[in-house]
């Protein structure tokens, strides 16, 4: 994956996973049947079901309608920033954060343009709050979904342990961006945000929200995560209002293929002695110590991205004395590490790409806020998990 970004190559993360899976088969490390069995279908079904639910909410107009309702009630630059941070984080905790960035970025650009404000701090708020908020739940981002499938941690346990970290991160994000861009927020003049007409399919919105509420209710009551997501997604496909192709067009098929390819690669690693050597190597760093695990995860997530880094940690964490605690620390650090640099998470890249015409976010502009935010939140999250120890 790192080599794919070198000049002269056009190999993305999904392509690298496919090449890796193909190499496992070509080298005879795995048979085709073993490759099929290696795919963790619970994770794939969870991700796929959530994509269907989110797709229906997007088609119904839920995300821009909710975001605009909250943002329009902000009558000062600082309250506008707070609104953007809060609504982005909350929506990212409930649904996949990448989708929230896709919806929030053009809305923020339109609002800042109409008010004559600098878009940069508000765009950074979208990217960083989406990463922070998604740390609270298993459904917040792809790596959390993968960890939820690997670890078997109940949805409610995951939420109650990591939601306080996300809440702390929300406040830090707001305070840090307000301080770094204090010239933007020195003006306390009242602002009136014009209302933009947003088409909303009320019947589809009611149906989609009902399915989402029932799904989250089932998750908090301890229902199987993958089953809950798939049942909710399947129920939403039974409709006369939306053509299925509209829903399928919203599915991130390349992400699903990426996961499948990584599962095959990981199975090949576990079949050889490489996982033993990897664990022996990791033992020299004492990854059973949460501060060390968080730091290594932070670094690795920014080298190969957070989803592949979670895959690399799987053989190691399964052998640690307190695997559940280690999974929680990995989820927290790998997610919050996405704020470190502009290329640290897909959410950052989505915001930067969709905002390119309004403001080209530079590497320094992001890192200036992302570096301290990452260090503060990861340190606080690690301290919180240590404090929760019995």
C-alpha cells in the first residue's frame, strides 16, 4: 500500500489488497477454499447493511436537512463553528463518518461563501470532528466495524467506554480551532445564515429513520451487530419509492473489496510462521502496555492507513493478556490518529477534495491543528482506558 503511492504507480488501497490476496493464492499459501473461508462475513455484512441504511437516509435528504437546521441557529462565527463540530461528530458517531463528510463539506462551503467568512476553520472542523465523533461507536467508521467483528465487544460496552473520549475530543477540536484561527472569530457581529431549499422525501425519511432507530435500539440491547445492520438494510430495500439502483450507487464497493482482500492476506500470514515472528517482534515493544500500543498504532495508522493497521495488529492483540482492553485502545488510537495529517484518514481527503475549488487545504494548514489535536486526544483516551481498569 505504501509502494502504490510512489511516482509511476497508480495502485490504490483496494488494488493493493487484491494484489496481496492474489499473491497468497499464486504462492500456494492458501487454497481458494481457504481464501473464501478467511473472509470475515460478519464485518462485511455489518458494513454493507450500514451502507444501505445510510444510502436511504442520504436519498431522503436527512443529512443536509439536519445539518442545516442546526447550523442556521448559529448567529455568530464561534457558534457556527461549535454547531459544525457538534453535528458532524454526532452524525459520524451514528453513521459512517466518510458519508457525513461528503454531505457536510458542500454545506459548509455554501454557508461560509454566503456569509463572506473564511472556510478553512469550518472545513477543518468537519474533517476532524468526523474522526473524533466516529471513535464513539462500532458503526462510526470501517476500522471500528472491523474491530467489533474481531473482538465481539458488545455495542453498548464499546459506546460507554469510548464515548467520553469522543466527547472530550469534541471540546478540544472546537477550542483548538477557535484559538488557532482566533482572527476569524474575533468578530462577534450577528450573522444570519440563509436557508437553502433542501429536497426531502418525507415518507422515505420516516421509514429510514425508523429503521435506523430500531437498529440502534437492538444494538444497545445486545443484538448481533451484523444481523441488526443487515435486517435494517434489507427492510429498507422493500419499497416502491426508491429504485434499488439508486441505493446500490451509494455503496462503497471498493471498500468492501478492500476488506475481503485484507482478510485473505491476513489468513495467509496466520497460516505461516510470520504471525509468530510478528508477535515476537511486537513483544519487544511491550504492546501490552496501553501507552505503547496507542503510540505504535498512531504511527502505523499514518503510514499504511487505519484499516490496514488494524489488520496488522490482529494476530498480536489476540495473544495479549487483556485482549478486549487492547482492542479498545487500538480502536481509539487508530481512529484519532486520522487527524494527525491530511492523508491520515479518508475523511480528511474527502473534505480536501470536495473543498478544492473553494479552498485548497494544505498539508501544513491541517497538520497545524491536527498534530496537537491528535496528541492530546490519544493521550487523554489512553489515560481514560487506564483509569477504567478494575
